[in-house]
C-alpha cells in the first residue's frame, strides 16, 4: 500500500508513523514544505484522554512524550490586580519543537520517508499514484482549496487579533490575565511547557543575571479595534513584543518576551461539509479548527490520526474506511468546535464581562465553553466554588438553581421554568383532562413556574385545530380548573399563560400528523404582517392586515389577558417568537410592509409594542408580564443578535419584567447552530446590554447546566421543555441528586416517601 501524507505537523506525522507501525510493508512518504527545525508557536497542551490514546497506539511515542511533559493543576485568573486561583484541572504540555523531534525520530525509525523543504505534488496527482492521500496541510490547506467544490469549506474570520510569544521562565499555573488599557481590553493566555528549576517562584523578579530554567507560551489577544487603536497594526515584530511586555509587566517582572517569526493574526474557524473524496482525506486543521483558548488544535489532529488509522485497520476498502472515519469523528469534532466557539465568543466579548464581581467573573471564564461546569468545579476545587457562591449570596448548602427570584409581585422559589410546549390536544380551544394532568404533574414536580402552551386569542389565531384558546367562556372555566389545582395541590408553584396568535403559520395539522403541513380540509384564512406564505407552494398565502384588523386583534389579546387574569394565572407571557403573528411583524424576512409598521426595526416593533402596552394595561399591575422573542432568525437578512438587544430593551422600557429568549422557527430555510445551551449566549447578551432579567431556553438539559448558567450570571431563569416531558418531577429529582432538602424544592406531602432515589441491585 502506497500512502502520501501532505504536511509535517503533529497530525500528519502521527498518522504516518501509526500507519507504518501497524503495517511495515506500507510505503509512506510525507512532504513538508518547511525545514525540520521550523515550527510556529511554542508549547502544545494535550489532554489525558488524548495521551491515553497515544499510549495505547504507540507506547514508545508515549514514553518519549511523558519524559518531556510539564504537568500542573491550577488556573490563575488575574484582573485589576487580584489573582484568583482554581485548582484540580490537570494539564500536560511540552514544547512544539520537541514534540516534532520525537515524531520525526519515530517516523525515521519505522521507515517513513520524510521529505522536508519540499512542496508536495497536488493531491489529485498523488491520488493517481497512491492508495491513500492524507492531507494534513493545515488551516491554509492547498488540498482543501484546490477541491473546494468537493469539500465545501466554510471559513469564518473572527474579531480578535492574537500573537504567539514565549517567556523564558515557567509559570506554575495556566494564567489568564486581563489588562484594561487606554486603548481597550487586552488579554493574555499563558502556560508552561518546559520545566522550571525546583526553587523557581514565577511571580517574582529574578535576583541575579540568569533567568530561571523553563519556558512558557504567552498568547496576547485583543479585539481588532483595540489592536488598531494601540497602533499594533503598524508595528513590526519587535515593537509588538515590547508593547506586550509593557502591558503585562506584572507577570514578566521586567523579563523579555521572545518570538518565533511571530505575527498578529485573526483566528479562522474552518468547517468542511465533507472531509474525504475518493482516496483523499483531510486531517487536523485542514478539516476543522478549534480556538486556542480551549487548547484543542493539536489534540484534534492527533485524535484524527488515531481514528483514521483505526478505521483503515478494520474496514475492507479505503473509501469505506474514510467514510467510516468521517462519520465517527464528525460528532466529536463538532462538539469540540461548539465549545471552542463559545470560548472564543466569551473572549471576544470580554470587555462586557469585566465589571462582574471578581469571583463571578472567574467562574464565568472557567465555564465559558460549557465543558467545565459547576459540578466539575465542585469536584476539582470545592473551596473555589464555595467562594463564588458566597459572593453571589447563595446560602451554604444550596445549589444556585434553588435560590429564589422575584418578578414584580411574584417570588419564584427556584430558577426552573417548565417551558411552553404545545400539546395539540384541545377540543375547539378548550383544555381538558390531558392538560390538567400534564400541567398539574409538572407543577407537582418542583419547578418554580409552569408555563402553558401557546394559548390562542382567537379561533383564526390557532396553529392547529388542537390548540388551546382563551376566547370563549368555556376556555376560561377550563383554565380556572387547572390553575386552581396548581394553587391548591402544588402551593408555591406559579402557573403562567403564554398568549399568542399563529399568523401565517396557522391552519396546519397536528404536529405528529405533519408539522407545518396544511390541513387536508377545513382550512381557515390566515392573516399576517405581509402576504408571504411560510412555505411558498405549500402553506397558504396570508392576508396582509390593515389598521382596523390590527386593532381588532389587539383587542383579542386584551380580552384573552382579562380572561387569563380571571382564570387565576400568576404570570402572562406575550409570544413574539417563532414566526407567529407578532414575530412576523418583528422579522424583516416576514414583514415587507411599507407603512409605519414595517421597514426599520422601530417600525417593525411598533405593532408588537402596541399589543404589549394594551395587554400590560389589562393585566393586573402586581402580576409580572414577560415576552418571548426569537433573538435571531438563523437566516441571512433576518433578525440579528444586535436587533434582539434593541427589541428586548424596547419591551423592558414598556414594562416587560423579563425576556424569554428563544431563536429561529421564523423561516423554513433557517440554519440553526444547534448544540448544548446553544441559545444561552443570546439571553446572556440581552441580560447584560438591555439590563432586563432573562429566561434562557434551548438544549439546557441537566441540573448542572442550570447551576452553571445561574452562578455565572448568564441568565436569571432556565426554561426546560423536553427534560420535563421525560421526567415530570425533574426539579425534585435534581434536588434529591444534589442532596438538597431546602425550601427551593419542597416535596408534596403525598410524595415524600419517594424523595430518595430507590436502591438498585440486591443487597447481601
């Protein structure tokens, strides 16, 4: 078997040596355009998981790496002269140059042909003469660019500039340091990669002419506008080093930084729709990148090599092996990239976090990628978490999710909300026994607030024939039965109603009969901001509302709000999300009006605000009112995160007590970036910039997520839908699993015997 490897970074070298080790008869040639001693960057961080894979695949390489590793457990976060340390994290690093030397030596010993200072032939040419071509040619991959029509890459350039430097002393912790300069915020990421002398103290100045042993990677990063304001766009290499040394002299103590042909660059996220074609496969940064703030570039490349070689060993043909490799690795890589994007975004928005209390700031930084969580940190450094909780006013022994929160005259006993979930089970708008059991069981389950599904303000405002309403006396009576049960049988639990109108997304089948599909018969006419069907050729074209019709619908909302108050609801939410009527006014993709209710964002906001004002006036003054918005349409030309802040601020100024922050479902061609807690960043930004409490929703699935988000200050309340479908007692079980028995999660007297997890297995 003839194998060509393009690129002599860690991923390409490791793939080559593993392929040769497993089959010495393979003829493997690796091309690297640079010399053997050329390398960029300084230290490389590898996780224990990656090292375990290396040890299993090639103990000789692992043993060589182990002899070189610098290990440490602590992270220091430095801001405004305060150093906060968190321990128990576990890192291992070595110099990139030494890593490459080890891989070079191993490749040569196995018989891999290494061709340095030699440009590889094009991948297409190599593919004709080799059985396998591994393109590990980095973020600027020529292979990927030459076959962009096949791999279909997306390259996103981000908003910060950074430079890789080094210091000739070893830190004893991973260090994040924030500098607030007259030009703006600059940040430093630093970690050791070569051993210090035993008596070295990294935060003190050296007492003699000789620097201590050891070395550390130092990355300096800042927003593009800060970089330009500081004049770094006009600085050469040495001038950049000098400025960085001056800004972070508290760390350096007069010692100099050094470079290695270091240059300022902007990070690029690389995503490819495909990683392989024929007998050619992308590996490492050629296929995908992850921001350096989670230290995953080399890790991902090495793990790619491990996975690729494993598939080639166990799959009959190269094309099948490459397809299996991509299928296996893609999920893990996409998960890492989501975490990296969250981390990258946190640092891009660092200036907005800097005024947080010091320990909350540190906790937010540590949990920025959502891979380190409240529970992780409780295991790693319980004293650190206890200090963060004390600063936040969390009582000892109380998980953050079980702290109370006040909205106007309503005090919620914890931070958990049962999210609105359409059940499509009403008869002519009337909720029945199913709704009583559905909402009642979740009210008994410990959540502070249970929300109804979207309750429609008119028959023509329903999504489906099975949607509930509040436009007839029998509806009000049925809802009063449900709220009465909640208040009597689940005292302390609040129940909220979400009022809405379907707009152009109405007159469709029940979800399980065909979501967003028109009814086979009995359709009713639709009305919307503009005569634009949700799906042209599938859904009917709505009628564009005129002023009189808008006034009538506004009054329908008012009448429903008055009925909701009489029915005993504790909170009212106005549904302005997901492409329904009021959301359709807000989105430029659904609102093409040329009158005062269209055009600019202020125009698109006008009608939803009119409805909000009318409902707020009708709703009891002591009861809170919230609004749900789609913070992005996930589609070009639609609502943006910037727009969402403006919308949230406007609703808050009109009296909204909180904003329930969802996203999307406005247009069918949306491209959501799904992932764990994927909508939370929108809520966090609204909370920070609009100064209004927020409810976060979207793939929040564990009590650990809730604790992490609340303590980091990313949200005030967390709404969970699917977890409550899986487990109506989700909140009570979360309390039991954390050993919490306080007032934030009281068990109904009828259920107290089950307040401990039942034993499993058989005792002796």
